[in-house]
């Protein structure tokens, strides 16, 4: 039974903050209560109001920490838990040298099951309560991830990677097998509990035209599923794609031709788009996903957040572990801040925390279920401690405003700043003392 009241400071966003002082975009309550019933947020308000409404429920007191909607990571690779921090290569060499050999190990269901549990532990340890994850090419790897998420009642979006060329033995499917395995996984998992399926052609380089045709058929047959892939990450990748698809007008044109684009299409990276590609992203509603730690680590390039937003695109932000170097969405914001600085753009803390909660939920079309602490939302909650380390506590002595506290979390925070994470109302870290 997860019914309880959580007490603490509360921050939740209703809209994207339009500037660093935009207090109309959020609610902040100094002494708040969250009434949790059957995995949902039944009510949010002052602690006095909520306690009066449910006087018999146990109370978990998180004061003076800050309760927020759990973080959402819309691009991450589950089979790369032991690839993260692999040295010295850019994208294509990094895939061939480190990533593909490691992903072959996920053919083994026992290995996949062990890694799925450890992967989800990393997510919740870092305050992430929803992820859109790539499994490996093996159906069993997606099966293991969905099963482990279901065990935790955790919202997960995932898919088996489709890849039928330019990859080693043991890591290729065929157009038909990729279609059949994806279809079987959709039937079994999409919409079951909190699981949603993402049709996952890895990227144009590892799929034949025949396979992308099959991916397009899956998209057409399952419009409620997501589509996730990579787009325009490095110049070498773009040039190779152009050689493999000589008739396409550009990289995005490959995916466009096979009917993969819609607001449910999550396009990892989008670093070097042409004006035509930006126009097609805007027309189709496809979502660029900014992966700052990965883009810096692999030396791929700088994401033009302001340019793409200005063109009307809805940008998401994600870790991309194991090209990404941290599971922490706080560290992702930190690197994102620096990527924008290098381009004369600003990521102020209100927009930053909106982005990794409600903003990513909007990009996924899930803002009615996750990303806020509104009544009716799923009870996925992170509790943040801006004094988690001595250096943070020292800096906090001079913080006067909520925005300053948030910025300290954004720049200095990581898993140590996550005091607790709730998934569907259930604490994932050791629970703090509960009062009767
Ligand atoms: N492009 C194709 N596959 C991958 C991957 O696993 N990681 C990243 N960063 N880019 C990719
Ligand atoms: Zn990726």
C-alpha cells in the first residue's frame, strides 16, 4: 500500500517559464503536502490543507528538501551501462570499437535481466522516473527491460533496436525478423501497465531501405507507439548516410521517405540540420532530443537550442548514456548550460527544471500523466537536497532565492542531491522515518 502524505517544499510547473523571473509558470509551496493514493497524486496543497483532508494517513516528512516531479530522460541506451566512459573515439569508431561488441552480450536473457535491474536502479538513484530507452537488437533485451520496469510499476518507453547492416555478427536482424520481433513486443507490452513501445530503427546507417520500409509499416500500423532514432549527430555519419541513400535529399529525407516522422518521433541529436530538415521537423512535429554530455564527450557538435525553438520545434533533453557520461539529468542540465553558453544562449534554472520535468513530458505528449505534481498525475516524485555535499552547503549559505537554489542543483547536483525518488508512490531509496 503506497497511500501516504509527503511533506516538504514543493515546486511544480504549469507552463514553460518565459524568463528567469516568470513566477506565473510554476507553483511553489514552502510547507506543502502531497496526498498519494494508489500510485497517483490525489491532491497537492499546503500541508495543513492536505493533513486535514486525510488525518489518518502516514506522513513522510522531507523538509527542508524540495519535492518535484520525477525527471524524464527521453533518450538513453540500456545495453550501454558498461560502455559509458569508453575512451578516445568519435561516434562511428566508438560504435564499432566499444558499443557494438558490448551490445552482443544482451542476446543472453540472464545478462539482460541483471543489467535491466541495475540500469533502472541507476535511473531512480538519479531521480529519473521515466525513460525512453533503446534496448539491443535482441528481443530478449527489450523483454528484460519491460519486465523489470513492470516489476517496479515504473513508466518506461522502450524498443528493440532494428539494425540489419553495418554491424557485427550477432547484432543484426533482418527486415522481416525486425518487424516480427517489434510487433510481438508491441502486442505484449505497449499500453500494458505503464509501458509504452518505441519502434527503434537505430539510424539510417544500420538499416537497409527494406528495413526502414518495415519500420514505416510498424509506425503506420501502431500510431500510438513512439519512433526513436538518431539524426545528424556527426559530419562523418551524415556523409556515410548520403552514400548509402544517394537519392535522399538529406539525412532527414531518409526517415521522411519511409513515413517515420510525427510528434511521436524522438530524433536524437539533430546537431547539423539544414534549413530544409528544420522545416520538415517543424511540419511533421518530430522532436529533436538534445544530449549534451554525449555531444561533448563524442565531440559531435553543439545543439542550437534557440535556433530550433525559434523555428517552432519542441526540443527534449536527455542523457544518451553510454555516449552520454552521466545518468543524472542535473548533470545533463549542467553540460547543457555550457553548450548553450558556447553559442551565446542562456539556460536559466526555471526553464532548466521545467525542461527535465514537464518540458520533456510535453515533448512525449504525456504531460497529463507525468512531469508535474498536479492532482491526477502519476506519483513519480524526486526529493532534492541542495545541501547534499559540503561544497553545495557552503554555496547555499549565500543563496537567497528559489532560482539560486535551483541553479546550484543544476550546476553542482548529481545523485547525491537526490534524497528520495518515488515511483508510482513507492520510495526507491531507503525510506526516511515515517510518522504514524
Ligand atoms: N547513433 C547510432 N547509434 C548510436 C548510439 O548508440 N549512441 C549514439 N550517441 N549515437 C548513435
Ligand atoms: Zn543515442
